[in-house]
């Protein structure tokens, strides 16, 4: 049978340790003593885990100005940094969408290289929004709006499989050391025609065009450096603590018992290539009745 402990990684109070030590000292039953000593050793092991941490720091500058009754523009620039060793209750790195029960912090040998810029880290973000509205008669009006976005890409990693936990559980290199995906930029436009109706009602027809110049930038890349394969045994690899990209050629496979072999890890030929893109240009047409 296996023993599983649900606890906060890196935390176990000294008072609880003292209570358990006191129980061990007072018991005369050797079987109970052995069980309590084993329990004490496991609980002490909780402290060997690094504590989860996610830190977000940001500075935002916003400017807004109404140039006339119908013309308004606002813009903002945000510098931010999200770093730590815990991206959140779901694991973005291996795609495990199991809130609060992901594999993160399950095994101490997989904690290496996890500290760094997290998947949510986008240091630079620029937003510009504006609209111009004007009358074309006593009961008719036109509105033109636009939205511009420019945002940094996300950190890239190199992942490998673990002999117990499966694919993409091992951070071969420090988190984010391989740079970022390209910056993402887009522009949306809005055009609306409105007409006043009796009884203080207004009818409006509008069209929104998203990503008007159809820029389909890279959203995600293949982060699996050492994939697990069936048929010729699973290819697993341990983290290269503090390593660099050049160190990957020396990585050795791990067998089904966790022992390092002399077999070099085979690089995934798709590693680092685009696997998903941002949405292409699209449009929507709508009608709005205000009363």
C-alpha cells in the first residue's frame, strides 16, 4: 500500500513535531513506535519541499483625453512581472486542468528548475482605445471606434517525461530560460449607425471587425523536448538543475525504475515550433434597441 500526504509544501509546525516526538517517547509498544517514527520522518520531509510562491508586480500608466464632444481616446502601458514556482491551481505547463489536485509539488525530485517567469508573465502591454461619434442629421449619427493591442509573448520551457508521472513533468532547464514567444499585436474596429426613434428610443446597427489585418501570431510552442514514446520503452529524463540549452545534448534517459542510463535523450523534432496561433480575422454584425 502507498501512503499519500495532503499538506502545504514546505510547512509543518514545530509544535506538531513536538507532540509527535512526545508520543514516541511515551509509547512502550514497539509496533506503535515504529509507525510513529515513520510518520515523523514523512512529516519532516514536508519541510524539504520548497514553498509555493507566485509574485505579481506591476506599474501601469494610463492617459485619457476627450478632445471634443464626440472624440475620446485613452491609452495605457503596463510593465509587469509574474514569477515564482507555482503558476496556480491548474498546471499550465503540462496542460493538467485539475484545480488544486494537479501533480505540482507531488515529488521533490521534480521541483528543480521550476522557479522563474510563470506562464502568465507578459512584461509589456500597450492598449489604445478610442472612438469618434458625429451627427449626420437631427436624428442620425455615426460612430467609429478602434482598439489596438500590443503584448509580450509568454516564456518558453523545455520539458521531459518522468518515469512515474508521465510526459512533461520534468523541467529540464530553468523555467523561461529559452526566451519568449513573439509579441502579439492586433487591431479591432467598430462602426455603428444609430437613429433616434419616437418615445426616446434609439435603434443602432453596428459591425465589429476583430484582428482586422489578420495577424495570426504564435500563441504556443511545443515545449516537449524529450517525449515519451511507446513501443521501445518510455523515454524519461531528470531535470538538469541550473542548466542551459547547450546542456541538453548530455541529458540521459531514465529507465522505468528511475535509474539513469547511458542512452542519450532523443530531441523532439517539433520542439520549439508553433503548435497554436491566435484567432484569425473575424467579424460580427449586430442590432441594438435602446429605450
